[in-house]
């Protein structure tokens, strides 16, 4: 076996040793990617890298309403966000929860109510 590394000059070096571990199989749920994107966009806004959501929408080539839908994921209870961000990769089948299904949960300001609705949604989608 061998190991391939890159030097600081971009050159590849092949050395004897163990091969790198295989890449994980599967894909992240779409809502996981969108929540990560919302967190990134929020950081861009907070640091002043972009001046407004309108600018983000232009840069991302999405409509302002769509950007608002994505940013609204930040209003989910922290425990739901954590569950979505650390969801295992999907190897077969559909996403367990669609972003469209979460929109009605985001509208609820009470995090404990959001949690109950989210848990119910996850249970009903797993049946």
C-alpha cells in the first residue's frame, strides 16, 4: 500500500504506508445543506462581508423570497438545528425531512412547540 500527499508546492509525493480511508458513502439531506448555507449567510451579514439579504440574493442568484425561506431556518430551535446539521448521510431513499415540510414549523415562535411538531414530522416520515 501507499500514501499520496501534496507538498506546499502542489507536487504529489507517493510514500509507502497505509492508504487513506475511503470517502463516506451517501449524501447529506438537502435541508442540512440549506441550514449550513443559512448559517454561512448569517455570518456574512454579521461580519459586514455583504450589506443585506438583497445583496446575498443577487450574489446567490436566487429570489429574495427564496433567500428568506433559507434564512428562516435559523429560527428553528437549536436542538432541531443540531439534529439537522449532524444527520447521518443518506445512502438510500428519500430525505427524512424536506425543507418545504419544515417551513410551517419555523413559523412557530415557541421552541418546545417546534420540537413537538418536528418530532411528529420525523416519526410520520419514517413510517
